[in-house]
C-alpha cells in the first residue's frame, strides 16, 4: 500500500496550521527584530523540536490520556497559559526607540542562543492547541493501520518543515528594510502581539476550566 496520499494530506494540513499566526510567529517576530537572525533561528529550531514532543506523546498514547483526563489537561493548559501570559506582558512593555540613532544604526539586544532555543521549544511544546491538532491528526487523518515507522517519518517531516518555515521568516524579518520599518513601528506590533498572547492565555484558561 502506498502512503503518499496520506503523507500529502498530512503535509497540507500541517502547512495550513504552521502558517497560521499564533504564539510561534509572535516569538519569531520578537526575536528577529529585537535580537537578530541567529537568535530567531535558534528559536525556530526549538519550535521544530517542539513538534517532535507532540508526535512522541501522540504515538505513546499520552495525548489520549490528556484528552480523557480533564484535570491533567487543565494543568497542562494552565502551564501554557501562564507561559503565554509571561511572554505577552514582556511584549506589552515594548517602547519606541529612545533616539533616532537607534533606528538609523540599529543594534541587536544580546540574548543567548540557548535561551532563544528554550523559548521556542516551550512555546510550541506547551501549546494546547498543538496538542489538540496532533490528537486530531493521529486520530482522524492518519490511519490506525499506518505503521509507526511511517508515523515517525511524518513527525520528522513536520518538525523539519516547521523549523524551515520559521527559519525563512527569521531571514525575511531581519532584512534591513523590513527590520528598520519594524523598529520604527515595531513596538506597536509587539504590543498587539502581547495583547494577542494574553487573549490566548485567557482563552486557554477559560476553555480548560469552564468548558470542560
């Protein structure tokens, strides 16, 4: 049996999901503009590896446990909400450049690659929406008869594709003209993203503790 049709369907659904704006994009935007391409690339790799976290627990059945055990899913959602809220508050504190020199000859704020990588990994790995996405993916789109070896290959593809997508964004967002524009008006993007992240955090808490 050929698994190409299934793979193409998985790849298409994943592309739509990864290209949709969300916490991952907010992290890459902030790191690319404030810290530079290396930091944004490190965060991209972290986001990509976060995909493997979701794939791993989906294959092990922990994802089903999260779905069928309300208190565990609530705890997971609360952790994710507090982390998103923390990032959101940081983004809301963004301020305009102190002087014109900061825009004409902008400098990057130093940040360790490990911290950038960790932020990307945690942002994706603690995203309950990604949890639900992979639960649906492995329960509905990927056939139960598909060998685990193929499922692992699907997961590796999605991890690499995710890292590649956000790496591309990292390069685009650090191009001089784009970055200069974002530095001039970027604090508004930061603040908007901060509000979005806080809204996502509140939505997660509401979904976890009210709707369940």
